[in-house]
C-alpha cells in the first residue's frame, strides 16, 4: 500500500514573493472506491477499500508490505499486490501508529477497520464471505439451497457445493456453435441448471400413436430478476435430436419464480412416438448454456 506523505511546502514565486503552503506534517493512507482514486501502479482493494501496490515480485513492494501475492488466492487470474505481515511494519516511518495489518486481506488499513466481512453484503459483487474473508467462489465452494445461491455465474448449488453446469454433449446441439462455445466469462443469458422428468409414457390426448414427455426446466438469471410470468421470458428454446428448434414458452406451463426473482422453473410438454423408450431433450436460453437431458421410461 502506498503511504502518502504530506509535508509543509514553501515555494517562492517570482518578485511577488508569494508563499504556497500544503497540508502540514502528517501521513495518511489513501482510501478509495475505485482504481482511479489510486496511483498508476496501484489498484483499489475491492474489500479493504485502500490503494494497494501491484507487483510481480517482492522487490516491487515497499518495506511496509513486502510480500507479493495474488489479491485473491482462490483465483488463478487475480492480480498480484503487496501484502503486509505486521502492524509495526505498516506504521514504518509514520508519526502516529494509526495503521494495522488486516488479518482478512493482509493489507495495511486504518486501525479499527481490519475485521473483514461478516456477510456476503460486505463483499464486492460476485464474491462471498467465507470465514471473515471475501472470496470469489470456485467450483467446490460451499453453498446453500439450489440455483445459483452464492456460486458464480455458470455454476449451481448441488448438495451444498458449487458445481459447474454440465456441458451439452448431446447431438441436439451438434450444429449450434453459440451453445457449444458458451463460456461463463462471456455468457449473458439465463443458466439452465436442472431438467427433471415428470411424465414419460402417458397417452398424448386422443392420439393413440403418441405419448407425453413432460420435463421441468429450472434456471436462473445472470443479472436483475426474471419476469413474473412465462410470457416475459425471451430466447427460450427446445431443441430436438436433429437440431430442429421450437420456441419453448408456447410449449410450457406451471411457471414458478423464486421469492427473490433470481431463479424460476417451468414445465415443457411434448408429444412423441409411443414406441420410444428413451428420448434426448435439449434446452437453452439465448446467450446462456445448453442443457441435455436423457429420459428413459
């Protein structure tokens, strides 16, 4: 972390002898809300909200914080920053020992602000609070409930563990490049995380040659909230094994949305040949993942 030294300045300007004075005598830690509040070689720590020095090795760091380490040790793509080890080192060269080394984030922060997080609300968007530390969830992180829960976009909560949604390997998506190339890093659409068999085998109305296949499709949104009715859903498709697509909303009913509006499910009703003992279904939302489901009688 960069410590900003503010000292008395005396400048004589030309013949008029004007003196300019700056802030006197103290040192301060630069708090921040964005990287633009910091020096070019610094970033704003997303949770501690202080400017921290970026680095590639310990030699790049000041004596106050000499360890060069990833900001988020759970993320392989996290930038490296200078981290501290003791309160004493944080206060090196300061007139007043008013800094401490945060146990949660290992950066120098104003005394009394080093406790870290207590809930997810204390963390930046996309992070969760685990044991007092804000972290980016990874596959295998603990979670509660279902749908996205505290997991990252492209994962879902399965048996209290963040799990990546399965890749769509069925032939239904063989020619759908957008679905096959879906990546959570660039995706924008709803994530389908479960497709459950409800009915397979009941006669389809008065048609004695056909049988009903009914699937319950569960999904969550990346941002905002889902519509209050199925008619508000956009870009939802059912995909057949030959790659043919049908709009999914007209085929569906029993739409249910979660209390927070972040996830929902609906039932898709299909008719197929009565002689089929197995069927492979494909579903996707535009900009989201593809999901394959194989049902057997």
